[in-house]
């Protein structure tokens, strides 16, 4: 099982380092550069340039090709929410520490606020909107409903995506594995027990019982 930091494919440090190399140059590597290369006129030998103005990119989001025009420094989270209209992924901390913006990229749980949209070119991106099949909820979504695993709901899409990612990798996780995997997602309402129960339910395991609160002094049951 990956460690807490390894669950997410992009660390805050690596993201900042990438930004530090300039959004217009250092961030546009590998797949993005390759894509631009293919857009050069035949025979062109000069290196590709990208930005600083908006650029057209194709992203594969929930199985569909989506063409967006974004600034090179646009994060994947911004691209999803502001350009693609997919607002399920939530911007909470915007610095890789809460998991509210969780998506799955090429099978890896990823915080989308720490990825540049241009670096997601050529990848399979799955957001919370891509989990249900028509009217049929993904089993983890149905389990969240059954176990009332939310209060304000703001953290919920991130938890659902992270839980889906866990179940993809470990179909029957132990409670400790669930807690460990979801340790990068923060619920300010403190709905953790119900969330853990939802994951247990979706993996065909019995839920844990809520611990009984300690008896008040002088109170007789
Ligand atoms: S908004 Fe991305 S981790 Fe918090
Ligand atoms: S349900 Fe409110 S932050 Fe988690």
C-alpha cells in the first residue's frame, strides 16, 4: 500500500518547483511539448513555443475528449471547474493538503489543484462526475448515501473519488487501510465514521459500529 504522500501523484513541492521554472516554459514538458510539436508546420525545425497567452488543449475527461482554451499556468482544477464546467471537484485549500479536488489520472489518485492542465494532456482523467453510469450510482456513491456519509457535503466529492481509487487498487481494504488511504482528505464536519462505513459497505464488508459515548457521571443507563 502506498504511503500517505505516495497516494497522490503530484506533491506540493514538485508542483511549486514546476511553477518556479515558469509556467510558459518549464511547466510545458513531455506530453504537452509533444502535442505542440505535432502542431508545428511540416518541416519546422524551431523549438515549439507555448504561451504566454491562452492555448488550445485537448483533455480526455471521463472518457470524452474535451477541448479547452487555457492559460499555460491554469491548474487542472481550474480547467475542470472554470473551463469544462465540471464543478464536482472542489477548491478548498488550493495547495494539495485537503483532498477536496481529488481526481484520478491514469489510475492514480491526484489532487487536481497541484497539476497544470497542460500536463494532463494525453492522460485519462476521471472526476466525480464520471463515476455514475447514467442514473446508476457507482457503488461507493450509493454507499455514501446509505450511510449518510456527509454533513455539509463540501468534502464529499473528494472523499468519493479517493474511495473509488482505493477500491480500484484494494477491493477489500481493512479499516486501517481505509483510514490510511483517506488520510489526505479532510472533513471539517468530522463525518469520518460514516465515510469509513460507506467504504466498508461498498467493498462488501460489515460496517464498524459507532463507539458508545462514555456514560455521564451520575447517569444511570
Ligand atoms: S483544493 Fe486541492 S488539495 Fe485542497
Ligand atoms: S461533510 Fe462537511 S466538510 Fe465533510
